[in-house]
C-alpha cells in the first residue's frame, strides 16, 4: 500500500484466523460494514488453502534422488492440474522401463508437462517431446511443440509416426476432447509398435477402449490440487505386475 505522503508502507498480513482490532464505531456506522456469512467465510478459507497448496506443489517438487523438479504454477483457466510427486514418479518410472525394451526409444508427452519434467530428470538420455498449448513451456527449447487439441494434426511433419511411446493427458473430460486427442495419438504413434499411456477421468473408460483400445490399470493417478473426479491410467499393453496390472473386471 502507499501512504498519503507517497512513501511505500508495508501492510502487515493477517490470516483468516487472526484477531483484528478495529476502532470502535457508532451503531449507524456498524450497519454499513459488510459481513461475510459463516458459509462464505469457510468457502473462502478452503479456496485460499487450495491455492496455497497448488502454488507450493507447482513451485518445486522432489524426485526420488532428492533433486528438485521445477514446475511453473498451474493455470486453472487452461485446466492445468499437475500430478503429485508419487504419480509423476510412478509414470516416469514406467516410461523409463518401457524405454529399456526399445532399440531406439523416443517419447512424446501430450499435454502432460509434469511427466516431461520428471522424465528429463530420470532418463535424460531418452529423447522426449512435449506437446503443450501453454507457451510458458517454450523454455524447454526444441523439446517443446505448440499444440492445440482443436487442431489435432496441426503439427510438424517430422513428428508424424515417430514415437514408440506416447503419453497423453487430455485437458478436458469431454468426448470431443478425447476424440481429438485420439487423432493426435494416431498421428504421432509409430505404426505397429507404439506403447500408449492415457491419463484421464474414470468417466472416459468406455470411450478410451472404443477409440484407442485401452484398458484401465490398478494404479490411480492423483494431482497436487484436490479434484472431484476420479482419474485412471489406461494402457495399450498389459503392464503385468507394474501399475497394479490391468483391471480385468471392468
């Protein structure tokens, strides 16, 4: 804040649970002071707590070796919700294991920058491309390709049918979004040998099977921010004992 003489004055911060002392007011003045209902106050406190949690998780995470994995802050307007540490490490470890089975591994991450960041820490020698709408990730240089799922094949021709490992995390839980992501997956996948991992809502189980022939695994992805939807990991291959295996009862 700025004082009346133009100098900057630091204003002490008070939490919602702090006691704030104010000057006494008359009854008429008191009637003019807006008051928050208890329901509104609780909702505000919950919102602020979620923001603080998301900011803390986005500023830095830590990989299995104790090294920092830096992430930009989530932009909820772009439906960005980063995975928590356990999920990111689990998926990155699975991709690393798959890479070891290939002569020339190459990975593409569709709209999942958290996974990209962990992969570059865990298997920096495996070529990995990030397709993402958010241009803040241009910081990754040639590993970044701008991607708008509304234009599913508007991508460099050099990427076509180039990836034996494809990981996708559609930004929205809609049929339209998954339809277009599926087009992108088919554009990028190396014919006849690609391994696909899809992270999306449980509500997309049937559609994931219909569009891409995927089945859900026992492993349940989680995000740093609290989300109301249950998420699942789907794969095009049987992970056997890894990832909790395929769920055959679904």
